[in-house]
C-alpha cells in the first residue's frame, strides 16, 4: 500500500451485549500499522468499556454522544482524537447491529427499501494483477475498477492504458493516488489522463491540503475528485464538496459508523455522490454495503480485490458478489455474525479467543480482544 508494506492483515472487531444477552458486532479501523488492533483494543477495554457498562439508551447516536462528552478531553490529553473516532465508529456499527437484532428486523426492513443489495466496485487493483483481476471482476458483474497508482509514477500511464484496454465497453476506470502528489503534480497528472476519462481521481492531494488547493485542482481538470477515508466530520466533508469534490467516501470503521454515513448522505449537495470506502473484514464490509443500499442506486460500495480471508471466510459467504452486487443479510441485525470457529482461527497468537456467543471485543487477523458494553432494551435506531 502507499504507506508501506502490509506483512499482516490485522483487524479489530467489537461485540456489544445488552443486559438481556442480545448482541451486536462492529469493526474498528485498524489495518495499519501492523499491530494497530492491539493498541485500540486495549483502549476499548481499559477506557471505554467501563463507561458503557449499565448505560441505557434508545438509539446508537446517544451512546456516541455520551462517550464524546465523557472522554474527548482524555483523547485530547493523549493526542489520539482520530483514534477515538475509529473507536466510536466501530461502537456505532455494533449498536446498529444490536438494535436491529433486538427489534427482529434486518437493515432493509427497518429502512423500508425493497432492493436488499448494494452495487460494488473492484478496488485496489495493482499493476501486476491487471490481466487476471479486471476480467475476473468483470465476469462477476462489476462495472467499475479502481487502480492504485502513485507508487512508480513513471509507469502509471502504462498501467492505466493497459487497464483501459482490458475493461469491457461501458465500464469505468477510477484511479487512487493515496495522497501522493502536491498540487502542481496533481494538476499535471490529471490533465494528462483526461483522454482516458477515469470516473474519478481519489486522494490526488493530501487529505489535509488547504481547501483552496482542492478548489484549484477541481477547476484545473475535467476528472472528478474523490476522497473521504481520511476526513472526519460532516462539516469537513461538505467543505470539500463545496471546494469541488464530487465523490465523498466515508469509512464506517474510521469515522461516524453507520449513523455518520447516513447523516452525511442526507446532507449531500446536488451533484455529489456518496461511495463508501472500505478495506477490512466482512463485518465492516457489510455495514458499508448497507450504507450504499440506503443511499440508493447512485451509490457504489468499495470492495478490495486482493486476497483477504477476513472478508471471505470470517462470516461465511455473506460478502459474495453476484451480478456486481452483494445481498444484505435477510436475518435480523446489520451483519452476519462471525463464526466462533473462524474467530478462533484468526485470533491473536497467544491470546485465547472467547466463544462468539460470550460477548466480547475481538482482535482478529494476524493479532486478535475482550471487553463488554451492556445496554438496556434499545429500540431500533431512529
């Protein structure tokens, strides 16, 4: 990846249980650096879980509002406000899953939409895999293919041209620069690619680049700009939209959870789309897919093309792609719970994995957590 080699796929799952034993699963963003899940799991267990025990609530946003009021100063003190956002995002998703399960409703039933599936796009296609992955994912019915570029700029144009030749007629390429370029580089590169007409260019600038730079870039090229996996807060997203960004990409495991993404979707300006970012396990992937389904046919959800057993095995076949789409779970809840067998298989070496029915935070992947957050008789999220 752009930040360096990933020798492992760490992940952090959280399981919240209420006083009646109803439960919900969420995912906290933790895929980099290699042991990020361990640090965040310790904070969940030591700092956040004690605050949640016995807390009564009606809808998920009340819990995150309470935690912000109780703990923001703590996270300012330790210099980890963004880590706090990651933890809140995972908690919010787990609460949605818990509340829906408690109400006996699937996400589609609760949201009252009939199309209980979400469109997906093939993401993170590397130059060495173009010949195999683009045809394979086209056969799965996906019509959008995102390339990682910016690693070796001298070869980017060749990679894009090869991918353009491989994609079926009527499908689209997108490019992801992973915050690799300064403004002048980004202007020159995107102008040079306008003949290929990628659907969007993701993170061609640093996420914290001044809004004026985003506005200048948007005006300098006909290629739409995209970003959001490193953006925090609706105001920041809408400011980027005002500066010319046309595709907003919140990550349910990194900021806002399901609540934040749906709130952002309700606030979208005309001409701006919400395409969820995601790169993790099947738990967070299903939450991101649910957001896309709720937004509607104008939203397409990211799905990584690279081998990831945490996505393809942890929750069985829940994330299988058929005709370019993934079906949402039909049973009550937001996600399909991970199996106890898979949790044990992926648990952190040296740390015994609790049974999936016992109610804990779960460190999985190359490394594996424990902790509880009971609540009382929540109604479905409002």
